[in-house]
């Protein structure tokens, strides 16, 4: 199957989803190379409003992940760039990263969002660990699951970005260190009505201060957390000691049981009578 538009063609490699309202395809991009995701919307009554909104919201010359929209086979098709690779979710699960690596990775995520000038709706879609593709050099690209574009929901872009950052630095937030990172998150509510440029600017300044003093995994400030953290680190040793003690107790019990069994067989009981009958031992 091939989806055609004027001067372009998109060979379909897989069908992601088909509903009464839309179809979702993964296609090869014969012009730009790589892959793209195409949402083809079936309800014609939505076309005028959606096309008007897209024309006002999206500048494809800047937001280059948005490729185009067109009518094909009586459906409105919206074409977005699609990247295959390791997602940030997978990387977090399989490759523990240092604080410096996570700082740099998040900087690249914010920087790319700023350079593409991603509109709020699309930014809300891509700021998810499952939709961020991370290359070996920590360069990033975004995927956009925009199936709900048919109702044109407003994207909570800054809030979604804050959630992503808090997830990436969850360990530091729990430990309440380093100070620069904690101050950055404390001031996040002030950015609720701001934009990605301001967020990136504050993040970059915070990151620069951390790198200048070579911040790493610092000790948590709370004494109770320090105790709990220490117990967690000692748990492997404690577990081995407990297993050794349990094994030792089992061995001692086994030896005691064997000795008791041997003694009982050596000491046979004798009987002088059975009921009212006396046993003559001289016979």
C-alpha cells in the first residue's frame, strides 16, 4: 500500500491502528529518508477546523518534525517524522546513567524542543520517555502520538516537561541534593505561564553551576534518609550473614539430631513385668 500526495509518496510499512475515526500508519519517507507516522482522519466535518488550526499553529520550516498535511482518498492525512531506536524509557531501565549524563541528556531534550519551536500540543505528546529516542551519543529525536488531534486538546507542555525532568532526577529529588537542582525544581511553579526558552535558560544555568563545581552523587541531607540509604547499601552483606547463620543453625540441629538418635538406640529398655505377669530374668 502506498499513500500519495502531490510530488510525494509514502509506502506503508505497517498499520499501527485502525478505528472508525482514523487510521495510523508507519511509512517510509521517500523524499527525506527514514520513516514517518501518518494519521488519516475520516470525518470530513473536522477537516476545515483542523486545517485552519494546523495552518495557524505549525510552521513546517521551523518545526521540521511536522512534514505536511493533505487530502488522500477522502481522508485528511497528517504526516509526522518517526524515528526507530532505543527509547528513553528503555535506556533508563537497562543503562543506569550518572548525574552528569542525565543533565546533558535533558539539556539536549530541552534544546531540541526550543530549536524546533514545537507547538504546545505536539510538545505535550513527545515529552514522554516512551516517545523520546536516544542515540549512542545521547542525541535525541521525538515521536508524536497525535491520535487525539481530532479533538484538538490543548497541551500542558511546561507541566509535562516538568514531569519528565522530575522523573529523570527522581533519585536526587528523594535525597534532596544537590542544592542547585533542588532550587531549580522549587522555582518550577514560576514557569507555569512561561515558555520553553525560559525553562531551557534556567536549566542551562543550573546545569552550568553543577558542572563548575563537579557535582556528583552527594550525600542526602536528612539523617533518616542517610540511615535508610546506608541500610540499603548494607543489605547485601546483611543478607549473606543471615544466610550463613541460618545454615550454621541447620548444621548444628542436624548434628544434635543424629547424636540423639544414636544414643537412643544404644540404651534399650528392659521390662520386669507385663501387666500382672512377672518376667523371670534367670531363664
